């Protein structure tokens, strides 16, 4: 066996007592880094815990705790009456002696499994300080500390007996409050029986795909549309076809001219703020679509998740509000301006369909009952209205500022309309150039533009750019950098 390691521990372990992280875990992480960087090598013998504690000037129990954690993770092997030795579990079996240390799984599985390219996500990781999105809120507007008090008050409540019975009752009470809020804000006339809260938007569309789609069913979507539901319905076996979009939204005449009654199973549409172009379905086309749904016998999935960011005051704008739910399944989001943990998606549909949909929550995950309690109180106490007013005011100001900055930095080289709803601008360039080059040039300048924001083909060069997540300083800097990158690419 080798002699004890002679490298001083204080040369690679620096303890910061100001950190909230436990001291023994600081030692663990830095020890592992030392092994990975070969400061400590496989089979090095370690000094005793007393000597290490004296060197690092910490209590011996702290070192014992760190050594125990390292041993459990496989970075140390202790042999009785002999000593403790460094083990690198990331080395291959040929590089290291066979031990009981934890080994990482292989890079490639040794067995067959299904691969689905339809479900590949276009979301990319970003490291730049400044970044665009396809339209997300600024979660700093409504402080998380304010929201947490609703959750903590629920947890501290003493009456927590009969948890399973309480969970059922609490869910019903939340649905009562949510239906009241939707009736008040969206002009609905709902009872809780026609409303199903669902935690995630992915879950909503996964459930609908199970209930409504058979292999080969024809689903129509807008020519440019949201990737998430498209890939879920495609994966379920639907045959996806696109319909052209213009300034009045989805072209309903196109549907009537290209399809026959009975051919279409479903139309998926965002009538308030089309993704990505932000256009609104005109009043005339809404009536056309509803009439055609009756005549052709198809379902309409209305995605209205941008309603809370709409500056349109008419509550009768939605297809569901016009139709009363006879042909419409309504998908919405509650509290999208809040921290993501406090948001809730929901379905509005016929009662029997929702009863069947609720069964799938056993597979896809039920909403957090404690969170439902907190959201119920958020509505009951009236704070949700205050938060929404505050959020809308800030978003309206940022929307105007973003439009001014675009005009300043791009002059007459772009076309856009200030959107009436949603959190993004649809920006079309007057000339064609490589958007990937723009993306690359902006990245070099510290601005990340995700690929989901880029739209380019033979007839269009456009960006969908979110504005609401920026404060004033961030927005000014981001648009300035984007403008500089643009001029460098086109000149």
C-alpha cells in the first residue's frame, strides 16, 4: 500500500463559512474535484481524520461526516485496520481495480428501447447574460415572497386530519373558486363540473390526445403554429395538416375549399393571439369556423393561454364564449404572470369528457393539493386581481418601449404590429438574409436568440421575440445588441 498523501488538504479545500452550504459538503465537493483534476489519484492513501481536521481547522466530526459521504458515493474505500484510499468511480474497470464503489451507467444502453424524433424539443440551453424568449413573463414583477405566504399559511394550518378526504373536498373548493374567477374575468357561466385543473400544458394536450385521437385522424393547425401540441398530437398518430394564416388569422375558406365533411377530426387554434404571428382571428372567421365545425362535424381545441396578457376588453372574444362549448374544448392558464410553481392550466369541456379526462391524472400527475389550497386563497382574498393589474400595467409599458426601441435600431427595415395580446412581437424583415448568421453574431456579442424564435423560408424572414421578461435596462441593451448584429450581417 502507498504512503499517506503528501499534498496538503488546505491547498485544494477552501472552506467558506459564509456559505449556507454545510462545511462537510463543501469538503466533499472539493475533494471530488481534486480527484477529477488528478490532484488526488486513484489508490492514494489518505491521512487520518484527526490530522485532516487539524490541517483544515474544523471539528473531527465534520471530517468523519465528509469521509462517510465520500465513501457512500464511491470516492473513498476504507479497509479495516489498514486505512482509507482514494477511489475514482469514473475510471473504467481496466483503469481501476475492481471495487464496490459506485459506477456510472454506460454512455449507450446495452438493450433496445424506442426512440421518438417527433418529441425532440427545440428548447436550447443558454449561457449568455442577455437572452430572448418566444414570449415569457418577468417573474420578478410579483415577488415570490408574497406568493409563498399563501402556501406557508396553508401548511401551518392545524386541521390536517383525514388527508385523503380533505384533498377531494379541497379540490372541489378550488374548482369553485377558479370557476368563479373565470366567470368574473372571462364572462363565462360555469360551474365546477365543467372545469378540470391540470398542472402542466403538456399534460393537458397529452390527455386530449388520448381521448380524441386515433391513428390517421386528420388534425388541422395554423401554417406556423406552436410546436408543443403539434408534436404531442403527431406522436399520438394524428395526420397533421397546415392551414394558411393572414392578417385575419386562420383562413377558414381554405379549409372549406380543400376538405370535405367528415374528413377532419380536429382543428387546433389560438384565436386570441396566434403563435407565432400574434394575429387575432377576426369576428367573421370565428363565425365561419364555428359554422364549419357544425357542418363538417369536427372538434375545435381553442388554446387561450394568452388571455391574461390581452389588452382586449371584450369578454365575448373567445370561440368558447360564442359557441357555449358545443364544439369547443377550451384550454386556458390561470396565473401565468405568477411564478411557474403557482400557475395552473385547465380544461373546459362537456362534463362526461372531463370525467374521463380526470382518470388520466392518475398517470400524468394530479395537481398539488396544497398548491390548490394556496391558489384558492389567492382568489378568495382578492390578491390575484391586484397582481394581474400590476402585471398588465408593467407589460403595457414594456410593450410600448420595445416597439420604440425596434423603430430606433432597425429604422424602416422591419415590419411589425404591436400585439393586442401575448408577450411577443412578430417581426418581419424587408430583405432576406441568414437568421442563423444573425443568431451567431448576436451570440458573440453576449445575446442569446433561441432557434424557436427564428422563422425563415423562401417567402419569409421573421423573428418572434418576447419582450416582457426584460426590465428597461435589459431591454435597451438587448435590442441595441440585436440591431448591431443585424447591421453587421446585412452590410
